[in-house]
C-alpha cells in the first residue's frame, strides 16, 4: 500500500494536537484545583537544561503547521521568540494550528515531494528534500515536544495516562 506525504504526516499531527489541547485543559484544571499559579506549569521543566512546558507546546505548532509554512518558503529556522505565557495563549496557538492544518490541501502537501528544503542556524545548514525534512526532522521533533509536554505534566502530578496522550484515534 502506498501512502501519501499528506497521509504520513498531517493526520497524526491533527490527532496529537487535539490531545495537546485536551492536555492543556487538564493542566489548567489541575492548577486551579491545587491552587497552583499557571506560571508554575507554564515554566516547568523536566530538568534544568531543558526548555519549559510552554516551549514544548509551542514546538508542536512549529513542527506541524510551521513545518509546512517553512517548506513553502524553502527554509526552516527554530522559533527563538518567547513562548506563550498563559494557558489561554497556548490554547489559542493550538487552536490556530489545528485550523491551519485542517485547511491544508492534501494535493499541495503531496506536491512538496522532491522540493529542496534547508534547515538553517547561524553557522549551520542542512539540506533536505521536503519529504525528508517532514519525516526525518519535523515529525520526530513534533513527537518529542508533545511527549515532553506530557511528561512535564506527569512530573507535576497531573493525573493523565497514555490515552490522554494518544487523543482520538482514527479508526475505520
């Protein structure tokens, strides 16, 4: 069975972004229930040298819809701006990302195959095809950041499990 580039990437991003949205609701409810300021969760890190929860959530947007936008431009550089500082802002970012993904034309994504793409940092450049960029760089990053956001919530004591991470399955 052949699978299109769109089918290999976008539906899974949509699924997990739905889960991230629900996880944000649970994190916000947990903070309210425990009398914890939302900034404590927003700024939480698994370990000192890792980036905080808000960055992890924002990176799910960066490595889904942001990756598509980067392919349209032909270059990707990490977002170095400060991440959103509230649950409301994070939820809006996730909602906007989900809307943007829902509006994508599968034929456009499939048409990216073979298109040159480069990842750039000061003093560093990596050249990809669009499909290799999506499948070997952005998709693994997307899952890493979604998992790290989930792990931070678990570490802080939010009662969530694997089903919360998986979101709504795409069944028959």
